[in-house]
C-alpha cells in the first residue's frame, strides 16, 4: 500500500478536521521514529495515518473496520498494530511497530492540545510543561493518562525524552499543522 492509497482510505472515512490533523501528526511522529530506528518509514507512517481512520464513520466498530480492510489488502503488520493501539483491547504487542503506535497515539494528541492553548503554540513548548499538564485531569480530559504511561513503558522510552522527540517532529511541520504562533505572538 502506498501512502497516497492510505490517504484516500482515510479521507473516505474521515471528514473531521481535528481527526485528520491527529492522523497527520501521528503519521509524522511514526515516520520520524521509523527513520530513527531504521524501520520502514512508509509502513510506520501509514500505520500512524490510518490508526483512527474508521473512528468517525464507525465509532462502535473502531478499529475493526480499518483492521479488516487492511487485512483484506494483505497489510497484516499494519492491521495488527492498529488492532493493538489501546491497551484495554487486550491485543498482544508483538513488534516494535505495535509498541510505537501505542506510545505515540495518545501523547501526540495531548501535545497538540497543549500547543493549542499557548499563544506561541509549539514554539518553546517544553516536555516539563506537557508533563505538568498531564497531571491536570481536567485538561484534555479525554486523553487516557495511563495509556500515555503504558505506551512509553512498552516502547521502552523515557517519557520526557519521548515528549521532546514528538515536539521536535511537530515543530518541523507547525505551519502545515496550523500550530505556528500568530504574527502578533512571534518574538
């Protein structure tokens, strides 16, 4: 499967701008980790891009619809990683890809939420600020803090370093993601 084919699938199932941006941010982070670890950047990026593809169209069947579609296309590794991207589903983490997705999904969304409430957005955002916000249960309340912790643990990364890595990846794409400071907030 090519990334363009994956985008077409995503756009057929998802119209929400926030979900499309979440898919893109996780795609970027997964691609960067694949590059760092010497893994397949295409496979990892597609996994990030499609992990929530069926969430809007089939919320009660998520992630089964996208998993079945991917298996039907012979994309078993991507399908398995997506089927395992929430620890409460009880799916085994067999590969580094599986562990990377669980580690990147919730925290990437949380970092974006942190950036959105700052005038400077991603610029100057530090891991310690994100970690502090994680302790505020009312902020981005839908983010499962235990998933964030378990994800980093499964992936074998220090949470602070993981957050720093994700911020650095997103900063490179802040204009595309609409997370750059506004003109009046630039230094």
